[in-house]
C-alpha cells in the first residue's frame, strides 16, 4: 500500500490530538458498512465554496483553500439551529459530502440557513490506515487516571449557538485570573472547533480541554458513549487541581449534543450559572424546560435596555451586558458571592 507524507495534506483542527502530521500513513477506500463517527478520512476539495470560508488548522489558525487540495478530517455530525445540519450517515455511494465545520467535521449536508454561504464540497478519497487498520480519534485518547471531579464550576450555557457563551466565559476567566486564581477551561459539548477553548487560553486560563481531547468530533453520540467520554474529560480537568473551572456547554442543552447530560455530570460542583441568550423569550423557554434559574443572563438579549428589562420582567432574573465595563463591579460581586472566591 502506498504511504503518504504529511506535507501532501491540509490537516484540520480535529486532527490535533493525533500524530498524523508527524508520521506517514496509508489510504484505503472502505465500504460504507465499515464507516463510523470519529474515523479519520481524507477527501479532495471539489468546490471551495464561498471565498470567505476557511479551515481551522491544528494550531487554531485559519487557512484559505484553492480547490482540488486534499484535506484530513473526521466523520461526524452537526445539528446547528442557526447555521447548518449534516451527518456522515447520509453520505451516498458517490462519496460526496461537505465540510460541516471549519474544524473538519465531514458529512453530507442535510440543511443550511439561507444566510449561510455555500459550504466546501469534498469527495471521499479514503480512510487513514496503518498496518491495514483504520485510524480513529480513539487511537489517540489521553492516558488519564480516573479522578473524582470536585472543582468549583462557573457554568456557561446558551439558548442556541452564537448567543455569547464564549465571550462571557472569556470575561469571567479574565476576572478570575486577575485575582490570581488557577483557572481551567473546558467545553463539554458542541461541534468540534478549537477557537472556543483557545479564547479562554488567550485570556490566561492555565489549561484548557474539550470533548475533542477525548475522541469526539462532536458530542452527538449515544448517551452511554457521551457519559463515558465526559467522565474522562472531567478527570482531565480534575487533575489540574484548579481553584475554579470555567465550563461551557456548547449549543443549547435542548439540542442533540448531550448538553443536558453534561450539566448533570457537573452536579453539585456548579456554583454559578451564566445563561447567554438571543432574546428574552428563549430565556423563559429554557428556564421552564430545565426547571432552572440562572444567576446571570448575558449575551445578545442584553445588548439593549429593552432586552434587559424584558428578561427581568418576564423571567425575574438579573441580566447583565458583560461586554459593557460598567457591569464589571456587579459581575464581580455575583461571582464572589456564588463561588466564595475573593474578587
């Protein structure tokens, strides 16, 4: 079997846990019956899509494409309410699919917002193989000893993707680091990208982890698989012995990313919950659906006084526009009260 040198390919960020950039590998076309989520595959770009599209590299930087290049990614699923949905399970015999996220989730596009640009189209070239066996994300799992998770958590959830979770988490991380606490960041669910947890690293988080580190291209998977992976991920976080964990649950807990199981796994460790929302009605809906009351509502819905007032009147919870520095004092007071930390 012909082997390939890494310089022949574009590696997306979902390959960052692997050694594929350093070591040679072969390619083999496998029958669809042998495909699975988490498989590393190579595809040829047959349509680069909109000129604004970029691929996220293993170091988190973004790269443009020309077309007819070969890219290494992972078979997976995406079910984003505001942008696009797709799955490897729908790929036909022609092997044509799309790059569903810049991080390198490959699958058949099943729906797309009219406001989204045309996505990159690719054609299956083959599975990454070594010694006759396909290579998957599970080949590169961390060697971590199970540890009970008891780190205090500031939890960030949202009513949808792009509601402001990561921005809010970044602001809180900066506050905690400025008070000289050891902070670990983690993203427990969502679709694989590197930028969200890198954003926490950029503002001083001592260590960052996400579900990609434990072998998931996205957290759409059977419940029993997610629970096992989530336990491994929380062990990684626990081994940091941090003063506080900044934890993001991607998308919304109501979407099929197992966000509800992620919140449940955190349990009594949650000290403060920040809900990022796109509008006041979605705040009300999520509170009713999960019988929960967030400590702070942030995100797009707090961009104006009208949105802040509606959250207060409709839901009876505090809404703060965290990107407005005038809210910094109140935010610190809430965080100190809920976590017991000296801020």
